[in-house]
C-alpha cells in the first residue's frame, strides 16, 4: 500500500486534489439529482446533465495514465452507474418495488464491473477493496434517497456526511494507486 506519510510532489498533490474534487462532485451532483427528483424541481434536466459530466471528467484523468480505450471504458461504467442509480431513485419515488429491485441488482452488478476493471488496470487497486467502497457507496446513496423521499431530512443530511467521508477515502485510495503504479 502507498506510504501516506512520505512527502508528496506538487504533481502528486494536484492529483490527490483533482480526484478528491471529482469524487466530491460525484456525490454532490448525485445528491442534487435526488433532491431535484424528490421535489420535482425545474432544474432536473440541468442537474442530470451536470451529473453526467462527472464520468467524462474522470475519464480525462484516466486518459493521462491509461490512454483512450481504458479511459472510455471507465467513463462508460461510471455513466452506467449514474443512470442505474437514477432509475432506482425514480422507481423508489414511484413506489415500484419490482423496478427498484431490478435496478438495485443492476447497480450492484455494475459496482462489481467497476471494481474488477479498476483492479485489472492497476495492481495497487484491490478488487475486494473497491467492491467494499462501491457497495457502501450504493447502500448509503440509496438510503439517502429514501430518507429524502420520505422527508426525513435530518437522517438524509447525516447520510450525506457519511457518503462524503467514504468518497474522500475512495479518492485517496484511487490517487495512491495512481502514484504507486506511475510514480506521479
């Protein structure tokens, strides 16, 4: 595992900050999507479009290290992650438990695909560790959506804090994998 205590170069600090920003944007725009969906806000299309920019932004980082093909695969997997999550939120809002269950199954399968892909391209990323991160992320995000839809705002906000802490861990783990593999 990457030695977090050793000094970091300016380029390493920039990478850490960039990945932390991307994971923060991932969860913040997901939250905005949940809120806009729950409240039928007029900004839903704009929020959705901004949320779907996140996989493109991630792929631009991946492109620097892995080239176009692997960057595009990650972009597609992360886009699918967001689209399935949106389906789950909408099914939950509509009270369609069968569709919600189907979306949940697809969401976890996608998490498995993301975890396997990341572990395949970087020997410092462990598939089981990524699965743990992703499963926690999915569970907390689904619970966040349920609490928001049920207007339990206090629990919704608490869950968002937990999601943010997990996202920062994911960002740091991702950054350390890049630094170990590429020394950047």
